[in-house]
């Protein structure tokens, strides 16, 4: 398939699943200690990628967990953040400057700092108290974040089925390859249809809202220089719907959690008033070896595997490399 190295992909995802013993050990130490809250501190894609796992905690537990935009958090920190806090960071390269600044801030506050990355010699790996290493370039961080959250809440008696979940995750590398193969033709068709489209409207909800935000800003805008609007399904009917016209390209990210009715409502409106609606529904994709019980939790991983095919084919159809930048890490800002 275009731009897909199956062997490398499997190595990367398997390396994230293999972090389970380290994550469990870390969770046990946190729960045996004095820590009273958890902060996922991100920038851009890593902020967006953590949103489903903030939600995972907040819909199951009263243990305080927040996802924050790092640079804003440094300037306007939560008064509860300090020596009793756990700060979780992620960076594919281990060099994200905003994250490095935030790690330094968190350490100054006395928080326990945890970093997920694929490069042991990277600045972020060296800066955090605890580094958990995957294979280089492993993305996304969903497996690590989900394992951390599920292990933490299971130990508190707030998440049932942890042992079944980790068994399912053993199948996820090959299952995501199957998703990628199934989605390839869909992604190619979208790219051929939209090679000249310069504006897309994206909607998501629940644990796919963070992914919707990420795909809009970090892929279509950053990597393809396309104009986008992104809105949560629950907010769509409070203003953004006025932008929809018959030729508006709409991408609807539909998951399998309890917010699916919000997306059903948007879908009904979208297909009435636009002739260009693309639905990425994780329910359409088989996950061999994975039980129905946890499909909803795995939706962000499935959506990422699906739209990888959109991205690779768009880059080819538009003759615009996903690595091309005008400003990001190119100029001073």
C-alpha cells in the first residue's frame, strides 16, 4: 500500500503494547504514594491525543485528571498542580520545545514527570523522572494512555475487565493492519475526489473529539495546508451549521461510545444540506481478535488507522508531501 510499511507499523504498535508491565509497575508506585491528581500536558497533537483519556477518567472516577495545553498551563497554572501531581507528557521525536518547557515547569513545581517517546537519548527522555520507550516514530499514544488509565482505575475498583482489555490489546497490532488494508480504497477514492478541495468541515464527539481536532489541525492544516473547521457534534447546532452548503466537504468521525447519537443527529443534517459527506465510522471496521466489549475504547486507534490512508493518498493526489512545512520548525516564532 502507498506509504505503508507493514513490518515497521507492527513493530511500532507491538512496542507500545509491550509497555504494559512498566506501566502497571508505575501505576502501582503512584497509587502507593502521595500523589493526588494527574495532568496530561500536551502541545498540538499530543494535547488532542490525550483528550479521550481525560474523558476516560472523568466518566468513571472522581480522581482528579485534566488534559491541558502546556504553554497556557505554564502561564496560568492550576493551583492544585504541585508536588502531589503526576504530569504525563508525550512526544514522538522527544524534542518538542513546548513540551520541554512544560517538563521543566512541572519539575520546578515538584510534580512527578512521566514521558512517552521513542528516543532514549532525546531531550524529553532525559528531562522526565520516568521515561517509557516505544519503538522510534510510534504513533499514536493511545495504547500507552489507555493502558495507564485502565490500570489506574482497575486498581481503584473503577474499571472492570482490565485483564480482558489487555488480552484484546495483544491483538491490536494485527487488527489495525487489517483496518488499514480495508480503508485503503476508501482513502484513495476520497483523495481523488478532493485533490482540489481546499476546505473541509470536520465533526466528532466523545472519545473521537480529540482525534477530530488532531486530524483537522495537525494533518489537514499543518501537513496539507488546507483550510478546515472543526467542531464538537454537541456544539455543531449552536452556530457552525450555518457554514454548511451543498458543496461543503464534511468529514464525520463516528465512534462507538455513548455519544454516538450526537453524531447521528449531525449526520442527518449533513446529508440533508450537503452533497459531499464522508463518514468515518469505526463500527464499519472489523478488529480480528478484539471483543465487542472494548471496541468503543479503541475507536481513536481505529480512526487513526483509517485516515492514515486518506492522508497518504491526499499527499500523492495533491503532490504535497506530508513532510513539507513553511513555518513549523522552519522559522523562528
